[in-house]
């Protein structure tokens, strides 16, 4: 009886070990990639209609939305599109994340545009589905002459602890304001069936190099395009991939 019990115990152990090994070495040819992005200030998630300390001033955003586009994952000389265009709207948390199934590859890099390339920028906002981030209902299309805004940021600000008495409006757009970012993807994700790529837009430096109140408004006109460049640069340099 002892020999039988020992044999059964040994077989059970082998079976358990085999199952665990199979689980660890699961074979799959598709991966689900999820792109997540949040805006933060001093470690706190930023949403509209809340007061946030930015560069020792109090800011309340009424509108804060911006385009990310041409989001691609790279593996050697190959590129796979995660999403063509997304409109990130701080008033709509559901817009901060999207997913797609892609063929399993050893992706080493993700890159995307902050804004829209010249072809997408010419899209007719009345000739797309209502759910499209390029539809006129989003309020991101300027006109046929100036096409789309890349970022639409508005609200009020004031000295810390004081009344928010100053309005600001930063609207960026046009090809010279297009920016690109790219990040290395950790190799460990090749072995994961579901991959979350988490990005942070740190707004602590949103007003870096801006002179307020003199530079509180831009519509990317020739008279104030320098302000738009500063905003575009500050957004670009403060997007981070937080995955380790």
C-alpha cells in the first residue's frame, strides 16, 4: 500500500509540474496591446473643472484635448498600427485608453504623433462617422483654411490660493506644430499575451518658458505662433512611458 501511495503521489507531482510548465510556456501568436495615457500634475490625475497646482499657480482646465495619431509598434523593419487617430479628452476618461490585437512579434519601439499628419489633417469633418475623432462634433476642426487643431486647451488660472481671474486659451495646429515621440518597449513583453503600455503626460511643465499673462492666448496665428510652439514642445517633452 505504501508503494502504491508513493507512486500515486509521484504521478500527481509530475502531472502538476507538467501543467505548470505548459502554463509558463504557453504558445500564442496574438497579443493584445492596450495604450493608456493620463495627464497628471504633482502626481494627481488631471481632469477638467478641478484646480491643480502647476508651476506654483492654480489652474482649472475647462477644455483639454489633443490628438495622438499614427501609433505604431516597430519590430525590426516592420511596423504595425495600433491606432490611426485618437482624441484624448481629459473630460472623458474612456478616451484615455484603447486596445488592439496584433501578431506576436518582438516589438522594440512604439512611436506616435502629437497632432495629425498632412494627409489626415485634410479630412472632411462632415464626411466621417459621428463616432470618429475627426468629426466636426469634437470641436477640433478650425476651418478649411487652417484645418484641425492639434491641441485645444482652455480654462482659468491665478496665483496659488487666490481667485482664478485670468483666462487662457492655447490652440495649436498646422504642420509646423506636429511633434513625434518614440519609446523603447521592454523585451519582457514578448512573453505576455496582454500588454499594457502606460503613458503619463506630466503637466508640471506645461507653462515652461511661457511668460504669463502675456502669453496666455494663442490660436497659432503668425502673431502668436511662438506661443503655440512652446505649448507643443512642452507637451512633447513631458510625455513618458511609465512601464519598467
